[in-house]
């Protein structure tokens, strides 16, 4: 799965690079095309000086993203990295690649292209020329000032900044991927912790109940052992996946509820209703178990009449779960919003990002949970 998902990203990255360099190639020609001559531009495209200009900036860009940024900037050697940037900018300032490799060549080509199409003025014989370049006696003409190649400087800064943006965004994507993988490992660890938490407590109580059934030679002994076996197999094997068939999750809940009923008396009534089509649907394992377990842990009384309502509805696009139970002061320990529900929220955030709606309401004597996953 990973190689197939990586190939389109690599392909798209190369396409972006190629399009970027094509835009870079068009930019200098656009700057020089005020006095456009198609023939001159075509001749310039065939000249080695133009491709040497591109090669210089090509080398600057990839030297920056493959050597300087990983070796200096990402290792927080900002001073040395800045010194190299200033040195490169100074070198471009003095070498003037655009001025010397393209601008002058371009106008030379334009001058050649005008040959035969423009009338040339003949210079007078040497003896009739006026030496206009010679300054008058006693006058000192200043030397020609150094021309600044702004195009080369701007392109250098653009190439450098784009290289930094490209590499930093790549590092950000890698960091984000590591965070996602870390969250996945964390969610898996929390699921394992939850299973380790539910197994001993539930297992010991259920075995004690089954032992009582065996002592009394109840007909429910063998079916209870079979349900416990299937449930523990589901928790330890099938529930290791991110998603499981909804039918298997419901079977686990039914087994759990039936085993819990072994310890209940006539004061407690449990209603478990399923509506809709559950075939070919999937759900995150043990997401619902947390709320059902809490309902039996905090909503059961041996002295007062009590009722637990559990309802599950499956539609074409969503699964709706509802659980309601009464609250008894003897069982209130402030743990209802404890680690079980907190871990369930985190797993929902990871497995159903922006695709679930969890509502938990606690009134004076009633606790309700409604969960919809899409």
C-alpha cells in the first residue's frame, strides 16, 4: 500500500519542478522582449550562454535544498548558512550572469536581426570625424559607474527562498506524517490498555458467576462458557484491527450483556435493540464497549428498580448508538469521565476525524450517551 501511495506524490513533485523551471526559463526572455524580435529570441535560445545561465541557478537551487539546508539550516547553524547566502549574493552581484550571459547576447542578436531591414548610416572618413569621446583640455571625465544586475540578484533571492520553502514544507510533511504514525501507535497502545483493563475485571466476575452456575448445575453453564470464549477471542484477536465487521461487534456486545445478566437480579431490566441493516458495515472495535461497561458498572442496583436501555441503528451512511442508565449514589465515584471514555474520544478523533458526533449528558438521576459515526 505504501509504495502505491508514494509513487503519485513523487510524480507530482517532479511535475511541479519541471513546470517551475519552465516558468523560470520564460521569465528572462519576457524581461528582454520589449523590442521583441522572434528570430533574435530563437537564436538566443540556441546559444550556450543562455543555458549556462540556467545551469548556474539550477545548481544554486539544488545545492541549497540538498546540501545547505539539510547540512546547515536544519541543524540550526544559521550563522554559517547566512554567511553562505551573503557570499552567494555578492558573487552574483560581481559576476552579473544575466547582464553578461543574456542581456548583451540578446541585443547583439537583435542587432544582427536588424541587418538588411534597417538603413545603416555610414560613418564619415576618419579624417572628417569629430572625436567626441575625447574630453576638452583640463576636463576629467568620470569613469563609467558599475552597473547593477538587478535581474540576477532578484532571481538569486527568489531561487534561494523557493528552495527554502520547498525543503521546509517537505520537512513539515515528514513531521506531520511522524505525528500521525505516533498517534496511531498511541491509539493502538490505548486500545491494548483498555483490553488489559477490561479483561481481568470482567473475566474474574464472569468466571465466578459461571462457577456458581456450575455448582447449581444450571443449564446456562455451557452456553455461558462458550459466550465467554468467543468474546475473549474477539477482544484478543479480531479487535486488533482498526475496523471490524459491525456484526462481530454486536455479537461481542450481546455476549457481554448476557454474561452480565448472570449477576443481576429481578430489580434490573436490560433492553437491547438493533435496527437497520448490519451486514457489510464496519466499525472501530470496542468503541461501544466502553459505554456499555460503564452502564453496568454504575447503573445497576440490587435494591431499587433500574433499567438500562441500549439501542443501535444502522443506516446506509451511519451507525447510531444510544445508551441510557440510571445513576445510583452508591456507585458514583467520579470516574465516568475517566480513562475509558477519554481513550474512546481519542480513538474516535483518530479513526473518525470529523466523521462522528458524541454527546454525553448527565442529569440528576440519568446518564445518556449518543454516538453517531459516519
